[in-house]
């Protein structure tokens, strides 16, 4: 079978994570990489032994030899690339969030559907072994009927620590805690617990948001809370607590690595205490981001070559964008907001 020819747009996350992640699948060939200038793209292409370098995403999307476009750009820049790639009949692997608003995200999804291309969004946490085991235990009702969910994520990102002029802290470019971190959380929460019906959110400051707090009502009949901050020195890390009538599950990563370092513990009424199900040492070696994206990449290629459904995809991206937009409306109104159907 011929290899799938991949074109990567963006040389930050693109070269460090996406290139090795897709090269981990022998069915793929990284045929080209695009940057803001041909010189920058050529330097990366030469170092990584990538055959083609493009001085802009337009050249890459126009290349008929490229089968799939993999994007590593900020949310403000991603939509025009994704739309052009989809309309050119290229399969599409996008970053999260897909865009700056639901309307634009839906436009990309519509274009991909019209062209019949496979599409994916890089929601990575469901690929981590501890998260997958949590999902399995929930499906098996290991802690009975759910009562409440609490997610907290407290860290200090490099841009805040060094006071950098980075897109990650500029709302107009798609930065801010809501876009860069809470987007992951919203997808993960609905993947694990089902649809959120209503929410009440606070963003501080409003622009750019650094601290995000939200209260959630799930369609399954229980409540949840979410609290994320990205300027918190020696923050406690990423923690998800799930309370049931017969036990509790705790997923925790206290490390600065947002992918590696998760442990999962379960405590039941029968045991009377917590027991570790998966520890940090149980994770695959190497860069955790590459392993997680590599798992998504394999399913992406499976979908292209075998006609299988790819999840998570742009429909999931639109849903997360709807939740993000609703959180912003809730903050502005100061009250609860229902999630649009």
C-alpha cells in the first residue's frame, strides 16, 4: 500500500511533536513542512530529513502530492489553513481549539464533510493510559452511581513565568487559559461523563483570561466544577476527582509535564482506602506528547485507509467551541447559561 504523504504546517509543535508522532506510523511519510518563510522551513526540513520545504501554507495546500495536512498553528491562524486544505481535498488533522468561535469551527467542519475528507482534532488526554483506565472503570460502574466531579489544573506556564510576549497569552491570537487548557478539559469531561447541559463560568481577568472557574450540570443528573489557572507558581498540577455512591476515583499529575506523570487511584466502600491502579512509572518512555499524538495519528491513518470513523474529530471541535463560547457568555452575563443544541 502506498504511504500517506503528510504535510505539516508550523515548525514549533510541528517539528517537535507532530513530525515524530506521524513518523511513528510506518504507513506515513512526512513529505513537506511549511513555515512563515522558505528559509525557516528549509532549515527544519534539512535537519529532519523532510523532502519539501514551503515558504507558506498556501504552497503546501496546493501541492497535489500532499494527502493530509497536519496543522500546528494558533487558533486565530488555523481556520484559513484548515478551510483551504479541506477544500483542496486534503485530509485534516487540526489543533484545539479549532477556531476562535463556533461559527468558524462549524464552517471548517462543513467544508471537510462536503469534500469527504477524514478530519481529526488533537485532544490528547483520552490517549493517556491512566485516562483510558479511568474511562474503563467508569463504564464498569466501579464506584457506583456518580454524584459529583471536580477538575482542577493549577500550573505556571513559561509565558507567565518569564513574562513573554507569546500568542499563548494574547486573546486575539487564540491564547488565554480558556482556549489553551480548558478546551482540553471540556472535551475530556464530556468524553468521560456525557453532555454538559448548563454552566456558570468566571474568567479572571476577562482579557486575557488566566483563571477560569466554572460550575457544570451534566445531562446524566450530577454536578461538576472546574478550576484552571496558568500563572500559579508551584501549582498542584492536574487533578480529577470523581465521586460515586460506592467509591471515589482520583486522577492526578503533580508534574510540570502536562501529559506524563498521571497516576490513578480508586477507593471503594469495601476497601475503605485508596489503592493505586496506574502509577506514573507505568507510562511509555520518551516524550509523552509524542506517544499521545502518535496514538491519534494511527487512528487517523486507519480512518483514511480503512474507512473507519475518526474520533475525536471536527464535530467534537465544534462542540468544544460551543462550550467555550457559552463560558464567555456566562462570564459576561454573570449567570447560568444553557448549552445550545
